[in-house]
C-alpha cells in the first residue's frame, strides 16, 4: 500500500462554463445544453471514489489558493493583471472557453491545488498525489488562457518545485490534446522535461509537432509525440517503452508529474483514441515504477480533460487505485467491450511511426534520448 494524497474542493465544481451546447453557443438554431467542460465527469470521479470506499483510504489535502508569486513563475504580469480585471465577471478565455463570475478565484485554487499536491509529496506526507482540480490547465499559455484553461496548473506546480528543492522535473502529458501551455511555459527551461502524447494536429491545430523541441537551455527537453487517430492500448504502451520511459531514465528527474487527461479513452467525445481503464492502469503503473527507480517515488497527477461523464469516473478510479496500491473490486462495466474493440493491439503503421519518432529524438541535441543512445 502507498500513501496517496488527494486534492479536491467543492468550489472546483462551481467553475461556470455557461449553457453552451458542447462548443456551440445556444441560439435560434442551437438548442441549449451544457459545455463539454462541465462539472459532471470530475464530480463523478470524486463520488465513485467515495462510494467505493477508496476515498477514506486517501490522505485528504486541502488546496491553498495560488498567489501572485506562484502564478508569475510561468505567467506574465500583463496576463495576471488581465485575469484580475476579469474577477467577479463573466468572460471568455477564448471563443470556446467561457468562465463565470467566480472562475478566476476558482482557477487560482486549481493552480494552488496542484502546488498543494506537490508540497505534500515533497514533504514526505504522501508517497504520491492526485489533484482532482478544475478548471484544467495545460492549454493556458504564459500570456493567455484558452482550451478551457485559465492558469497552467501543472506548470505552476512544477515551477514551484524548482524553486523549492527540485533540480529537475518531468511532466508527462497524456491528454488527447497537445499540452501547448506547458510547452510554452518551459520552452527555454532545461530543468523541465515536457513530454506530450496527443492526437496529431487535433487541438490546438498546428501545434505539437515532433520537430518542436524547445530552444536555448530547453533545447531537446520538449518532446512531442503526435499519434495518429485510432491508437489504442498497444500503441501507447509501446510509445512509453520506446520513448517516454527511456527519456525519464536519462533525464533523472527529482519529481515526475502527469497531466492526466482521460479524453484519450475510447468513448470520449473530444478525442479519437481507444484507451480504456486497463490502459490507464498500465500507464500509471509504468510511471509509478519509474518514479520509484528515479526519484524516491515522488509522483503527482494533475487532472486535465475527460468529457464522458459515464465512463470517466471508472478511468479515474483505475488511476487512483494504482497509485495507492488498493483494489476496490469495482470495474468499468464496459471494459470487456473496450478490450475486444478492434485496434487495441499495436498496429504495424503505429509501430513504424513511433520508431521514427524515437529515432528522431535520438538525433536531437539536448534530448535525453540522444544521451541514452550514446
């Protein structure tokens, strides 16, 4: 068993994304519904943790609000002033990302929740942590919000860690969408290894190319793994075995973070990948084992996407069970169908693509895989 910290606050669910219909504004031809980024998937993760009995076995950590100094480690002063001016008002982070009157304060609590999770792990109060926070963060740029995100939660927490004893931090992002905000925050930062596995050219479009490898001190430390739509369990595991885990081994981080999106799952409405609950168990176990080998088990998950309210709770339960080493006996009712779906095994064209990515990174100056290959 492991001591797993769990960060949650009811206010995360009060971030208001208005009455959109998916990503459409309601109007005379669009019937009102709800925004894709609604409270339900995350609230239902928390509720399933409770009814399973697992919540009582986690170390509850109350989130603090991120202060100006915390946010300014990765965001610009102008952007911070812009968000402060929007406090108490309804607004838009971008055309598809509405926020309500309380959302700026809640976004500070989300970024602060990520920091609180890191603090608990670095202080030895927990072996690892899951921060179930909202709004998400990995699309927030240093000078702009967007993609449902206001502040770059994982980046804010990683920057805090660098200022509080960590020399190197690795961030693995397996959300189906490219982690453009995290990439931008650390584009020239050699102390952060940012690895994003995402659906190729999906969101944001024209971002996340494998040739985007960072600059300056960060050259080679930004690793994008754009995967073609339809990748399942076998492709993701192979990408981890061939690229992600060797990069971690060579980089030797003091802390590993995972920007954990569940929208790479087979029934998510905002992605076209095929992962299932056992995929997330396997990927979590691989990162957990790497953390044990490399950094004393110090591992922090921050929640990102995942938009199917019926299936996402079972994916979250699978991850938290794996982090804590506890088995509730509860399984996703759809798992047998997901396991049997065509395309779950590694396909030859997927293997060739991942091999080509690996070989590319081995040639990039500053990339951990280049050091690993010599």
